[in-house]
C-alpha cells in the first residue's frame, strides 16, 4: 500500500519546538556546564604541557577520526530512511533523514536529557513531507532499539571489566540507570502497542498541568488534537510494519549498535592518538558504561556530567596528564560538532519556513 504524498509546505507544525528563549538558555547552560566540567576535570587531572602533547600526538589517527564523524551522521539518517521508503510510510530522502538526525543532535545538546531532541527531528521530517504520527512512530522504534542495546551492552561491559574498576559509587549509579532504562522500555512498548490508552493517559496528564496562560493552553490544545488525529494512523502504520516489514526491526537494532560502536571507535582512536598502550576492549566497555550513565543526565546535552564522567572512567587507561585532553577532543567530535551543524540546519529551515509563510500571506 503506497501512501499519497503530501505537499512540502504545510501551514503549521503541530508539535511545538522550544521557544528561542528556551533554546538560547539551553545553549548558555550547555556551554557553561561544559566549561565547568572541563575546569573541574583540569583541577582533578591536570594535563601535561601543550608542547609535550603536540610532540607525542599521532596525527595519522586524525585521518581515521574525520570519516568516522561522517559515518555517524550517515547511520543516524539510515535509521529513519529504513522506514521512510514510501511504501508503508511517506517517502523521505536519505539527505533529509540525515538533516533530521543533525537537528536532533542540536536540540539534544541544549535541552535536559539527550531525549529532548525529538521535536526538532519531527519538525525536519514534517517539513519534508512526513506526518508527525509517522515521525513519532519511527522515533519510538529507534529509541526502543537504543535502550535494548544499552541494556545488554552495559551488562556485558560490567561482566567483562576487572572488579577493581567497579567501585560502590559506580555500582549504585548503574543500578539507578538500569531502573530508568527498564521503565523507559516498558513505556515505549506500551505506547507502541496501546497508543489509544497512551493517548488517554496523555490527555489526563495535560489536565493536571495548572497553566492558565492562554498561549500555553492553545499550544496544549493543538498538540492534543494532533496526537489524537494521528493515533489511528500511528497504530495502522505500526501494524503494517509488524506484518510486512518485521525484518526492519532487527536491522534498526543493528544500526543502533553500529551507531554507538562508531562513537566508541572514535573514543578508541582519540586515545590512541594520545597514547600507544590502549586496551581496545577495556576502553570500549568503559565508554559503554559512561554513555549509559549520561544518557538521561538532567543537564543540557549531559554537559558537565559527560566531561567529569569521561575524566573519571578514562583515567583507568590513560595517564593523568592526558585524560583532560582526551575528554575535550572526544566531547567535540561526538557531540559539539554535530550539535553545531544541527543548529545551523534547524535555524536555516525555520527561517525558510518563515519566508514561505510570509509569501503565502502576500499572495492572499
């Protein structure tokens, strides 16, 4: 069954993006907390002199790191393109799926918890023809695959690492992380298989929010109406995927594994650029645990938390004087660069939408 293609220009995006003021505050917090994390890491693990670092850097590894950054963007887009092929869901090009992934990276970096980038991703998909219900469905499927990967990968990492790597603090944090991930997995499964019931619960949630401002209430009404009208299509599309494209669920899980393995390889090659003796399996396991712990960090883009956790865990395998340098390079390549490009993509598209709306008013 092929869906009727929708027009590129739509009058209004029903899923609200954060306001410019909120995004600006998120960027400021991201920068401030990242700098604070780096300063604390500097005090904790003071780096060696810059001249000495430059002398021992193995620049050949930089030639490997540059394409790995591009591979991350490609895999992030493929996770969505796999479903938006035009047969069961609206057709969206791979390039636009990559753009949506980059927009997600930006919004995740400037909102609390890395799951905050969803609205930006849905917005780009909507702008390229997809319905919000379709974007929500594919986002939930990808999110579920990511959570399952983290659950199993982190368990294997804990079993693999030597006992002295796992102190009481780390074990306690891991227990909290497991509880959060399991709760999220159950919530995603519930939303996928029982969307109507989830919608009823969401309506009740909106009623509990004591907001009297007219503008906010209008936004809530618009979101509620959109979700209600999209629930039927959401349920129908998911049934079609389960019936005719079950294999895609396995592929998307494989892509989630490749996406994060690519991140871990970047961490490994950054470490090798700084130091020769880096145990491959150990640094992969430590990165899995670190990203598992910071995925739901309550700061914009896990800023501050990411820098300190990296400094803490990577100190097991790198000399003290190199840990902070590793952390700064790792953070730039895996988060800041993608967020910067994604912010440019999102702002450029929002400007284009404003011009289109202005032209539509002039035509009237």
